[in-house]
C-alpha cells in the first residue's frame, strides 16, 4: 500500500469515527440529563443584558475545579462592597449573581441575592412596577437556586418566606414551606405554615398544622395558644362558611370584632365570609378596613386591588398585586398554549 | 507491538525523570492533601468544598501534567536528534507516535493515581466528620454512593486525560511545543463548555444560520470534557452507573483514535 492510499484510508477512518461518535455523544448527553449528572442549565435573567452572568458561566467552565474557590473570593469581594454602603447595590448584585453561577450548590449567595432584590433594591425605588419586577427577580432567583439544590430545605423556606412576608400570598407561602418540611428542617417552619393558612384565612388547615406542631412537641406554647384562639374565635365562622351559612358566619366573625374592631385576623375572616358569599363590595369594604388599620398588611392591600379590578373600579396599584396579576396572566398564557398544543 | 511497548516504556521512565513534572506532582499532592483546609471558606458546606477542591485539583493538575508532558515528548526527541536513531531502526512513525503516546499516558495515569490516592485518604479521614450536621437544619449528607462515586470520578479523569494527552501529542507534531501547549489548553477549556455551544447552536437561541452552523460544528468536533465530570452526582449522591462509565470510556477511546489518526497524517507528512 503506497503512502497516498494509506493516508486516504486513514482519512476515511477519521470521518467514519467522527460519524460513529455522534450517536454515542447524544446517548451520553441524554444519560447525563436523565440520570442527573449534568448541572441544571436554567439561568434567570437578572439584568436587562446579563453579560456578567454569561462571563461567569464561561470563566466558571474554564476554571473547572476551582470554581468554588473563585466563588468564595467573589463573595468576600461582595462583602467588602456591601460595607462601602450607598451606591454599590447594583454592583453588588452583579457579584452576587456571578457567585451563584460559579458555585450553584452554595446556598448563602442564592438566599442573599434574592433578599437583596426583593428587599434592599425594592426600597430603593418608589415605582410600584419596578418593585414588582424586583420581587419577581427575587422569586426567580430562589426558584433557580431550588433547581440546583432540590434536596435541601433552605431555599424552599426562603421562597416561602418571600411569599409570606413580601408578597403576602399565603397560599403560595404555605405551598413552598410545605415543600421545605419534606427535608431536614428547623421546627419553626411548621408553625409558619400554620400562620400562613390562618391569614388566608383557611382555619381548618391552620389548625391541622398547629395540631401537628403540638403532637410533635407538646410544650410548644405558640402552637398551643394559636390552637385555642382559632378554636374559640375563628373556627365556628370557618365551619359555617363551609356549610354555606354565610350570614351566621358573618355574625360569628362579628363576635370577636365587637371586642376588638381592629383585629387583623377577624377582619380577614369577615372579608373572606363576604367573598365566599359572592358579596364583593362588602368583602372589599372589610379588606380595605384591614389595609387601613395595618399599613404592612400587603395581603389585604392586594385583595383590595384584586376586588377593585373584579368590580371594575379604579385599581390602586401595589407591587404585590402587580406581581400576582402578572403571575396569573403568565399562568393563563401557558394554559392557553398547552390547550392549543393539545 | 514490541516496538510500541519499548518506546512507551522508555517514555514512561523518561517522564518520571522530568523535574518540572515532579514539581507539579508534589505541589498537587500538597494542595490535595490540605484540601480540607479550604473548607473554612464555606461554613456549613465543608463536605461539598472538600470534594470540589480535591477532585477539581486532580482534574486541573492532571491536565497540566498531560499538556506539558504531551507537548514535549516528540519535540524533545527532534531537538536532541534522538528521533533519527529511533526511526532508522525498524520503528515506523505510527509505532513511534503510539509508543510516545502510551508511555506519556502511563506517566500521567500513575501521577493521577497518586493524587487520587492522596485525596481518597483525606476524604476517608475528613468526610465522616464533615457529614455530621453542625446545627438544627444543617444539611445531612447522604453518603451511600459517595465513596464509590469518587473512585469512579477518578477513573473517568483517567479517560479524560487520555484525550487531553492525545491532543497535546498531536498538537506538538504540528506546532512548536509552546504553541501546542496553548492549543491544548484552548481545546481543553473550550471543550469544558461544549454543552454551552450546543445550547447556543439551538435555533431558539441563535437566529443566524451561519453562526449556528459554526457553533454546531464546534459542538460536534470538540471533545465534550464535561462528560467526564460527575461531581454533580457525587454531591447529590446519585450513583454513577457502569453503563454510563462504559459509554464515556468508549467515547474517549473513539476520540483518542480520531486524534491519533490525525496525528499520524501530520507526522507522516512532517520532515524530521
């Protein structure tokens, strides 16, 4: 065999091997995805042009084994920037984001990045639309963090807490905290789930969680007190709602409102009674009362906005309401796409 | 076969006599041996940090050794003119290339085996201590498959280095050793991101068909080095199954065959 023929054979062999490698390469990619060997690829767009995030993906890939050390160094830099104070909030966000991308299994950067968006940057603006966007970014950061760390309680809890404390969507809060308690977790999370349900108000569910807390630790005085309060004050109204006896339920809620006209939970309960009865105007009246009595009652404020929208009245815009409305629209769009696909 | 074995054997011993490689190895063993020290950087996630730094160091220093050794094997023979003696004997260029490659690979694997053993000892001593939760709500690490997975990760590292070594040896046939080292590093780093190129080649991500074709070519031609990285499964304690190991090893072997065949084409053309 002369040299040219040899080279031709080797050339054909190379092409053949390259073609043969393709199905094997595809099979490996599939295995990595299905068996969970690949890193999740979901990337939250934090800033309009997420160049630093992309850079850190590239640098992270290049660093290979030292990504985690680089992430730790970057986190220290974030700390020093943090202590410089005003004017560095957005720069700090870039660094935080890079840290989450370099070491996605480190929980603290996810937690702090989300908190930075939903709390610190939130108060830097008065524009409710912008605030809603920042809350959404915080939520998305935590969801992305969960996709990397699905078997740890921390980020489920953080997300639940953001819904509880910032968005005041107590049902979502209870859902995410419920996910957190599937893993090793501190006890207070169970009580927070109960707190969430009592604010909705879903007293049966709240009671169920407080009962659970008590059975696990009979000396849990918070759960004990809350159980007594719910049974005495709110459970009768809740049962009457379930039976469709709304007038009696309203009277039952009134019993405690007569003693304390500004009691948040009683106002929520009364508004809930009218909402379930379909009397939206009355419901709005009580949600508005709750919102006026306690300025941090975002849940009541969001309810006011929601009911105004349903009644066709002028809607006061609150960040949490804008956020929740956006989420509803997104869900509706997704459902429509799925329906069309089917 | 005997000619390949002889060249490989000589290359292996010669590799161990190279001082700069011994320097890298000693430094690597020191870093790996003290990898538990870095765990203070992430309180509460010590076990994760130990695994990351330990296995990351093995990959990184293994790659350094493979590139620096691989790119020097043939140029040194040409520079010292010993290649003339070798090729004038009944040793073909293909045998010489394969002998150099396998000899170099044996050196790299023995180096990495030493690093791996060091890490395994550190892991056996420190991991049970770091796996204990330190406070309420601290993560409880499942370690059912961890010991086995670490051994498998080191084995996959051998396969990865076999590919890196082949690229380095063949690049040194085409370029000067410095340029070959740069090319090898470049291929290694870009190969770590091949999935990213695959993602960019998706019509939903990149609209331009020409750019998409270029990205797809890069994705198809470059080695997918991230396939050898199973740290994700170690951290989440998912078992690395043998069929996956087999597929990755087969992929590595095919890639080495392609690169060495290319090397043969270039080496055959080259005047020495």
